[in-house]
């Protein structure tokens, strides 16, 4: 019984810490989830594969950006849908400089769907939204 009382708090702590994990490094998230980090490369791939470009614009210290990355983009259904339909690009507006200035907004996160051949914005989703709404836009 003593062993049980010692192990239970450790298991609870482990479970809590795993559930609270979030991607605080956008580069690691992009690498792990298969997002491009270079605008021109992503456009070239999208043109070659005849797909639209999905751009996620985030910024440092943005709680809604982390919520989008941690809670939405990692869900199996959303991830699978995005992977089938788009070439994905993650832009950190605070550190990345090689992207069209027409994508810059005074807030984040922003999700763009871009027509690769023309590089025109097809749709723009500002901020955080519920899963059903986000999927509807995709």
C-alpha cells in the first residue's frame, strides 16, 4: 500500500505534464508536422503539385497562435485533411522576413489559403476559431 501511495502522485504528475505540453518552438512544430518554412520554396512545391498553399502566420508570445498550433493543427482529422489538400507553410511574423508584405496583419494568428500560380489570397481566417468553423473555411 505504501508503494501505491508513492507511485500514484508521480503518475498524476506525468499525466498532467503530458497533457499540458505545447509547441513553444515553431521551428520544431514545422519540422515535426511537415510545414515548409520558406515562402518561395512552398510556392514552387504547390505549383508543381497543383495544390493551393495553406499559410499559418504566427508570432512569439501569442496565446491564440499556440492554441491554434497546439489544439487545432495537431488533431488527426484536421492534419490529415490539410495534408491531402494543401502545401503547408508556417511563417513566424517576428522572425521570418522572406514573405510577401501583403500577408502582414497587425494581429496573429492568421491562416491564408493562397492560389499558388497567381499567389492571390483565396481565403483569410483571422485569429482563433472553433474546429467546425475552421474546417468549413478549409
